[in-house]
């Protein structure tokens, strides 16, 4: 009887008090911002206006609400994460915790749909990939290649004057080529019996990273722009150079039996794993123009979602709340406030979409918030692999 009384008393005492978290967002230029407070309240990842948001009962962790709670805010070229350390709720009353995000003026003024987006496209009934460009505002579509070979996975050079791409036939071989921005002066960079794919220019244009199985591994290789000195860097795929040219972000399943995002120096040292989603894939990392953030695609939430994070792997934020859509191959707008990606809405074809870095909300809403813009909107084609230059 004594033990039962103590137990009842303990439960009564624990249940009297509670914790409360308040998140204040200041600034935002009057535009929507992404508030990811899912760690505090399940499924609270929403587009909101700046203001104050109160969470009266944080999701239970250890000790009935104590522990670390992460909150992220994304807006334009701003991304910040804050961690609240909550103690156990008081015996009575409310334990109050507050975190403030100050979004700098001008950082969320809206991304500019300027410049040119390069992409690969094919008819659905006759698979023959060619390369196209379109202005970021949807005007002036141009076809750059028209051959019987497959041209895929294009990317601009840093100065926007050159294009790197793959060309070949799935029944024979695929190699890396370069050409001028208008489709002229096509030059073959690699020639190997194994396929070479997904080339990427270094910022200075002197080195190319690409994916090959030429020694048996699916691996990232580096080669000089004149085709000299091919060298293996690391097992992985989808390489992309940091804006300072010192590191490469890539996807690999070679180290933890799952597709994850990594960073590595050009000499093969200092490999760092940024994502850790067992049995959930993360792919297609892309550097922001300043090198402070990475965009990528993830299955972490059940769909194929757009994600952004800081370049050190912190502040992982889901920005497409839409489990029945598909988003992949994300790239940044030149001003770092927007993204282009290859997307599929329901049963539609893949098209090239653009959206701000706050993303969009479709699930559990009668009216979508900040829906992406379909740039190509081709009913009988698949459009993939966008790359965005500033002019």
C-alpha cells in the first residue's frame, strides 16, 4: 500500500507541470519562410509569415519532455538551426523556453528568375535524349543537339561559356564531351570501353569530375580538361565541386550500404559523411553559389523530397511537403534564393520546375502554398538534369 501511494504521488507530481517552447521569427521581408519545428511538434514543418509560434507541449523525449529539440528556418539565402535544451517539466507551472530567428533584411526578397537553364529532354515514345536551354522566366526555348546519339546530364561551366555532357548509345558506350554554349565546337573528353557519365567542371574549368566503372568500381574520377591524367578519387557518383574548388560533394553507398551524401577533398583526404538515413536514400547534392549550403533529394520522409542543409551537415530541412510528388537533380539559382529541379507531379511526365528555397506545401492543404513553377510543361516528354547559369 505504501509503494502504491508513492507511485500515485510521483505520477501526480510529474503530471502537474509542463514545458512550453516559443519560436519567434523576425524579418523575412514580408514573404513566407520555412519553419521546421517537427522536432518540437510532429509534422510542424510549414510555410509561415514571420511572427511568434507557441508549442505548449513539446513531443516527449526522455524524462517527459526533456532533451534536445532542433528548430530550423529557411528563407531565401538564409538557413539557420537552433537547438533548445529542455529540462524535465517543473513540478507545477510551465517551464518556458524561447528561441529567436533574425532573418536579415533583403535575404528573403524573392529569388530572381533570370539566366538560362540547360537540361536534357526526350520524347516518351522514342527515347532519344537531346540538350535544350530555356530562360529561367520560361521564354526562348532552344534545342542545342539533334543527333541519333543520347545526350544527357549537361552542366554549365562556372563562366557559362561551356557545357559538359554525356553522349553515346546504351547498346555501345557513353563518354564525356564538351561544347560551347551554343552547341558548337563539340569535343570528346573521355574514351573508354566502360561508360563515363555525369561530368562536372571545376570552378576554374581546368578539371572535370565524372563517374566511371573503368576499374570495376562505380567511382568518381578526375581528369584534366585536355583529357590528361585520369585518376580515381573515391567510390561514389553524382560529383559536384564546391564554389572554391577545394571539395567535392557526392553520393555513395560504398561505405555504409546506403546512399548517403559525403564531402571529400580533391586529394582524397578528409572524407566527411553528411547524411545518415539507414534504409532511406539521399542523392544529388548541389552547392549553393556561396558554398554555405547544400540542396539534395531524400527519402527520409517517405517520399522523394527536396532538402537543404548547411555545408557542415547541420540544419537538415525538408522543403517540399508533398509525398506524392517526385523531386530530384536539384540545382541552385545564381542568387542562391531559388532552386531548379526535375520533378514529377503525380502521374505526369518529368518537367523542369523552379521554386524558392522555402519550398512548397501540398499535403493536407486544400490550396497549395507557394507551388513550384513548371518551366517546361511538356506533356509528351521527360525533361531532366537542369543546370542554371546567370545569363
